[in-house]
């Protein structure tokens, strides 16, 4: 047999083996994707969010896993026919290990992200969840921590694979850590500020917050590791470093138990004999109002002789904390007070000035 025929025979043998491997790889990939699709169809009937996220997260990494290892098998076969350093067994083992580590990390990160999205939808749809239960802010924090842990773990596992010793890296980190710490001081303070927000939970995403110390008021849109985004009521975004919240007094009106109505009403001095009846009827009206929380402080009292009016005040709380609904209830209360005052043939006072008659002025001048 001639040298040419031997070479052609080797090429045909290599081509046949590659064809078999490619076919086997595509068949295995097809069967794996088909199996995942069938499992996904059955698991969608359950209420569990974790199994759906698990299958969806595994779909793409498993596909790449089969294809990459099929390509590695082809390269290994080719190495028997074409002697090159690129296709050495050491390089193939290194590529397989790095691919395996990367795909596992991608699978875990995708699983966490998909589970986070599904649990977040479940939390938003569950109107009966309590404040102490898992809320969106805590969920986002846990998801970020888990993803960061996976990335760091994957890097630490991959470093020895490529020949980098972790002990040497840690020694270098100990030498340069001080300089890096000074350079990243603001970054670290914002990171720990964000961590305190996640742990203490003074506010969560969607809360209305304001600060008497700074001109900060609006709805929390997102809480990151460095910045918190607050959307003001005129729709401007505020990007606030998390370290600010460690020294800032923050009010959270979203967690109010009630909203307060506190008003002072003045009637005319000539209606002084009607004040007692007006106060009593206004108090009775508030006690019988469906939207007033009578378990909270409720006061209606005559409390001041003003320059132009006799003043009484109302101090009570609504059951709702909704800003729009609160103003509707307050309007209804104020309109009822107008009706009560007018029903007693009294009226509201306004600033007045009394001028003595001319006779009194002449008499005083003569004295």
C-alpha cells in the first residue's frame, strides 16, 4: 500500500470518527433538551417556583456542556492524527475543567436570578404578606449576596486549575490590602451602608421616605450596594450613596399606622353661647364616622380666645394611610363641620377691626 493511500485511509478514518462523535453529540443534546422540555411541562402544573427555575436555569448550560465536551472529544480524536501542542492532553484537561467550572457557575447564577424573579412575583401577588415576612428588599439582597458568593467561589476554584496558588495571592493581598483599603474607602462605606439597610430594613423598595436633615423625599426605586435610587414626587431620580443613611434621620410615612387630622376652627364671638353644642356635635360626628379610628386619640375642645375668633380644635386619626384616600376623608370631615356650625345658626370668624363711635372719641378727648 502506498504512502498516499495510507494517508487517505487515515483521513477517511478520522472523518468517520468525527462524524460519529458529532452525530452522537447532537443526538445526546436533542434527547437532553427534549427531556427537560417534558419535565418542564409537568412541573409547570405545580405551585412550586423552585423546580421551574431549576429546569430553566439548567437548559442552556447543559446544552453548552454537551457541545463543549463533544468538541473536546473531536479535538482528542484529531490529536491522534495531527500531532500539535495545541491539542495536547494537558490543554484539553484544562479546557474541560475551566468549562465545567464556568458552566456550573452560570447554572447557579441563572437559577438564583430566575428563582428571584418568580419569588418576587409571588410576593407582589400575595397581598396578605406581613412586614416581617420576606420582602422584595431582603430578597434582592440575598440574591445579590448569593451571586457574588458564586462568582468568588468559581474564581477561587479556577485559580489553582490554571496554576495560580491562592496562598500567594492572599500574601499579595495582605501587602497591598492597606493601600487598596484607603483607595476604596468610600466604596466600602457605601457597601456597608447598603448592608445595614438590608439588615435593619428602615425602608424597602416602593416605600415613601423623607429626611428632615436633607432635601430627600420620594419613593424608593432600588437599593444597590453603592447607591439607593429615590424617585421624587416631581419624577426626578435622586442617587444617594448608601453611606449617607448611616448618619441620616429618615422618616418612613409608608409604615404609618394612621394619618392624623389636626385642625383649628374659629367661630365668631357673638356665637359664644353656641360653642359648647358645636363642640359636642362635632365630637359625636367624629366618633360615628366610619373612616375615623376611634381606638386612637380623639379630641374636640374649645381652647383659645383669639383676636377675632373663638377657637376649637379637632385632633383625630383616620383608619387609612393612603394619601389620596386620607384627603378625601379629611374633606368630608371639614364639610360636615361646616354643616354643624351652620345648623346652630353660627358662622366662622374672619379678621375684623372694631371702631368706636364719634361720641366716645370726643368724650375721651375731653377727659
